[in-house]
């Protein structure tokens, strides 16, 4: 009798332990559950001593004899290089905080910018940035979006929802330095209004059409609420630089991978 009771108690305890084990296993495998033992990767941050390379892209495609048109295979190769070598594409807000306030950013920072709002920015760049989990900014001339001659607003909204930042490349993409002060202000104001009305954003960033900064343009930008503007002047962005004359690194189709690696690691890169 006594032996039977003992055996029964042992069997009951074993059953309870097994049940608890099964329950814990189910809890660990529940969809969306987070395991406390899963490692959380922390990205080291620092204030860059040498500055930050801001990369300048335009059209992505296969047009011959036009260095401004980068092949899709070259773009993918470059993004893979960034990932393999632990570079961290950062936002324009992060860049601004570094340039103006000397704030730290993730180590090995880089900024990805795409000018002009070509269709391939939607069909090629957006899915690629999603695939790699990279931040990037697209500078849009808003008149072209109104006309549907390049990206349309539906595609631009999809890019914003997909994680890309959208910023101003003026309204008509014309040389602002050749315009009167009133026309200059109007170009910037119309672009700001379109971005606000279409995307619901209060835009703070600007890319000069044809890369030409000008003191009067800077005054108009400040009036419109722009806090940072980008040129086509070569060089890295550094703390203490004029935030209305940020330098960028040209990336054309003649930039092979070795030269790309140079451009994001030193300002003294070989010209192509």
C-alpha cells in the first residue's frame, strides 16, 4: 500500500514537471515572443574625427555613356560592401546634429542621398534600402511630381511609408542663383507647400539644383524653415561646417568598388 502511494506521487510529480516543460516550450515558441536570452546588438557611437561622407546618387539604370546613371548591379555591390564592412547609413537629422552640435553618431557613418526623383528611385532604390535596412533621403523637385514626368505623388508616398526620407530639391529644379529674390523665395515656398500638403511633413532639408549655393538662396531657405542644404561640392561633412553648404561625394558609374571603398574611408580618394 505504502509503496503504491509513493509510486503514485512520483508519477504525479513527473506529469506536472512534464506539463510545465511543455508549457515553457510553447511559450518560447509563441509567435512574436521575445526570448530573454536573445542577444541584442548594440551599435557603438562616437563623434567622427574625420567627418562623414555624404554620397550623392542620381539615376539608377543601364544608360550607356552617362556616368551619372549608375547600374543597378553597381548600386547593389556598393550596398553590400557597406553591410559587409559594418557601415551605418544615418539620417539627415543625425547628420545635422553632428555638423551643428558635434553629437555622436553610429561608428562608420555614411549618408545616402538620391537626387531628382527618377522612377528607378521607387522601383530599384526603395526595395534595395528595405532589403538592407538602410536609411536614405530622396531630394524631389515637386513640380515634376505634379506633372508625373518622373515620380508621382503616389510613388513618393509609398517611398516615405517604406522608410525613405523625402526632402526638397526646389519646385522647378532651376538655377536659383539666376532668379530674383522674390522668385527664389517662391520656388522654395511652393516646394515646401507641396511636401506639406502631399506628405504631411514640415521639411527642413534642401538640395540645391545643380549644386549651386548662394547667399541670397540661403536667406530664402532660412525663411522657409530649412536648416540644412546640400551642394555638389566634393568633400566630407564635418562638425563646424556651414550647414547651408554641405559637401557630398559623387558616385557615378565609373566608380568601381575599390574606388567606392576609398571614397567612404578617406577624402583623398582617386578621382574617376
